[in-house]
């Protein structure tokens, strides 16, 4: 859109002088308006460049003193005043307000016909609008072609960056990186978002505190993000929500350097957000169809019907998987909520990077990974690698790892083992990645019948401690468990509990007196440790 600074360079403004409000020369002009009535502010609109002979203002100091603030409130771009008939100079009060508010006041000699000036500006505006329309159409056609060609978000980011000559980032609703393209120099915040594959948490926190993040999440239209140099965000940005069915699926970001944000930038990012929505919806439809096929296949594999071996082998090959090698199940549970399909796509990408053949299937609230593996440790290595990468990129999940079996007919055993590990390990062992093989007696404890548990004396001891804590607001049971988890090391237990070691010793002595036992006996400690874990298994704590 045309600015006041640009129109001042036109030949018709050769005799013009900017007498006030030079800070507003970048104001954009939508149209020109010839007006001479005293109530000109009431008849003016946003983006207009006013032309006046000042006839309605002469000998009206009360109007002169409020005119500029009223025009600024209306969003008027600036004002051109004909000098030499009604005004021989601009009143000081108008100049003071114009300088204060950055509202350009331009003077033209009375001899310069306004009609010639306004016609020249109008022609220029029409030309600019036509050029903008042509550019917008080119952007629309270029980006729409990506959808018709079946391209992805990476291609969209690259095309948009080339069209507007800005760096582009596309992120999901949790501000995790989906695609990006770099154009020219980038700032520190951009560098970190690429390295971490998400907007840095510190920057998100700052945006949250300033209210920018809340506004962005509520908006269905592009909005400007001002620079935040203290967070490494030194270039201005535009963020546009990717909206489909009035639901936000992510965000497109433009990083604008060394120039003001233009109207074309705003148009381009809106086109890009629309195309991104189409790409995501297409990918979602394809993904859901493939997930149904994978889920059906997994169900049949878990049933282990050997009569269907030849048919299953053929269907598995469709997904570039093989049943001729050992098979293993991993189950992932997302701990921080979020879109499971996003996690699924991310896991598939990481698996490809690991060169590890695996089939990823959504099953309820979990992801099931069918892995080609001859040894259980292969699944553990992959699970650890996924967990470490997820922690860096904002995906928080737990992984249960079943055993590897040579015979695919035993796949259901690996699945049940992975479930056992997932349901038992994170809460009791404090680990987010756990193999069934490491559960040991915890697996037995999960399946003890109630009658057996009730006859265990040490289960009664644990119940006594729990009741004592509940009645007195104590932490004897927690102290005992931490002490036993720490290998009966008082110093380590105190560190984990953020207590002085003497406080831990006092609590342990209280436990011995209350329960009539000694913690110096290894067998007693083993029985107590097992009883505590068994109680937590049953209560789900």
C-alpha cells in the first residue's frame, strides 16, 4: 500500500513541504478525501489522506486545538493544507499535536490545484492496488498448485520463502516445528527453534506473559509479533493461524528483516495458511485411512492365527515390514496430552532417521510400534533414542518395551509385556522407558490375589504407616520408601527428600518403634520394600 513518503516523491508534490509529523511519513494511504467542513474529523475514515483549504478551520481556534487528536483517533493517514488563502501558515497548536502524535501535515501553495494532485494520487493508488492484485493472484496460483501436485509442508515453506523473500516456519499448535525454509540472515530465536525443532520455551513464556500468545491462540487472522531482543527475537514477525472448520491446526510464521511488513506479506501468509490447512487435511485423511489398515493388520497379528500366515505376510509387505525376522512391541503413552497423530508422524520420522524398520499404529490413547528385532535390547535402544529426542522437542511420553520373539505368532505376548511395563514402570520405578524384563517381582505383585496379600504381615505394617501419616499429616511411609529406594543410604535418601540426614534418621527410628521391627535386617527391608511397591501397584499411586 502507498505511503505518504512515497507520494511526496511524485512530481505533483514538488512544491510541497512537510511542516509537522514527520514520524508518520510511513503511514499508509488507502484513498484521498477533499474536505473543508469544520466537522472534518466526523466525516473522515481510516487510511485517508485529507486535502483541505482550511476554510472550515480559519478563525476557529477551538477546532484547531482538537482536530489533530480527533483525526489520529479516526486512523487518518495525514493531511495536505493549501496555504495562501485561508491559512498563511499552520497554527502552532496543530503543529505541536502533529509532531507529538506523528501525524503528517503537508503544505502546498494555493496555486497548485488539488484536483491535479488528488487525481495523480488516485491513479497511483489504483495502479498499486492492481499490481497488488496481480501479485496476490500469482501467490495464490503458485501455492495452490502445491496442493494439486500433492506437495507437503516443506514444499509450501520453501515456495512461500521464495515468493516474499523471508524466512518461513510452520509449527503445530504446541509450536513444534513441522517445516521451515530460510531466506537470508536469521535471528537467534529462529536458530534455536530450528535446532530444538520448536519455539524455545523461554520465548513462549515471554510471549505468554506479554499476552501475545493468548491473543495469537484466540485469533483466526494474521497478527504481527514485535521484536523481543532480550529473547533473541530481533526481527519482526507475522504469525497466521492454520484454520480449518474454525479449528486451529498450527501456525505459519514469516520473519521479516530489513524492511517494513507489507500488505503483500499479509496477503501471502493468509494464502499460505489456507494452503497449509488443505495440505494438513489431506494428510490427515490419508493418515486416518492408513491407520485403519494398520490397526486391522495389528489386530490380526496379535490374534496369531498361523492359518493366515501367507495373507498376513503379503499385507505386512505393503507397509515395508517383514515377519521373517524377530518381532517386538513397544507401546508409547503421551504424558502431556496433545494430538496423538502429530506424535505418530514425529515417531515415524525419527524411526526413519534411525533406519529401524517399524510399523506405528494408534491404539486407543497409545501408540504401538511393531518392530523388526531379534533381541530385546534393540527395542530398548530405540525407545531411549525416541524418549531423548522427544524431551528436546517437547514430546513427553513413557515407553513400555516387550520382549523380542522369533515367532510372529507370539507377538501378543510381547504386546502384553509392553503393557505391563508401561503400566508398572513409570509410577513405581520412576523411569519413562522400561522393559518388561526389568520388572522382576513387580510383575508377580501385580497379579497377586487379594487373599495372599492380606496374609502378608509386612502389608499390614505398610498399612499401619499409611494410617499414621493420614491421621497426623506425616511422611513416614514416603521416607521409608525413599530410604529403601536409595539402597538404605541415609545420605542419599535425605538428598532426595530435601531433608537433613538427622531428620531422616529420626523418622526411621520412629518407624522401628511404631512397627516393632528393625531396619538393620536386610530381609525385613526387602519385605517392606516389596510390600510398599505392592500397595502402590494396587492403589495406582
